[in-house]
C-alpha cells in the first residue's frame, strides 16, 4: 500500500506541476494578447504618446515665457515712444 500511495502522490505532484506550468503559459499568452489588443485600440484612437505630450508641453511653456518677455519689451518700447498701451 505504501508504494502505491507514494506513486499516486508522485503522479499527483507531477500533474500539479504540469498544471502550474500550463497555467503560467496561458497567463503569459493572455497577457500578450491583452497588451496587443490594447495597443491596437490606442493606435486606432490616435492617442498621443507620453513622450510626445511632454515635448509639446515643454514647447508651450517656452512659448509662454517668450510671450511674457515680448509683452514686457513691447510695453517698454511703447512707454519710451509715448504710445498708449492696450486698453
């Protein structure tokens, strides 16, 4: 009985090991399929990538700073010329 029991337990352990390996493989496959589908959906929605968003955000910040500097220069030139400023 002991040897039969050991063989049964060995087989059960091997079966569980194989099932865990299969489950891990299925999980990886599902993960890959999900990511692929999500990437396709995002591409179809024409969503901007993070890097592109950050680059445009930086460009806008620089443009605002330049705009403020130009406002100060224009105001100084108008004051120097005696021209009225904006209403």
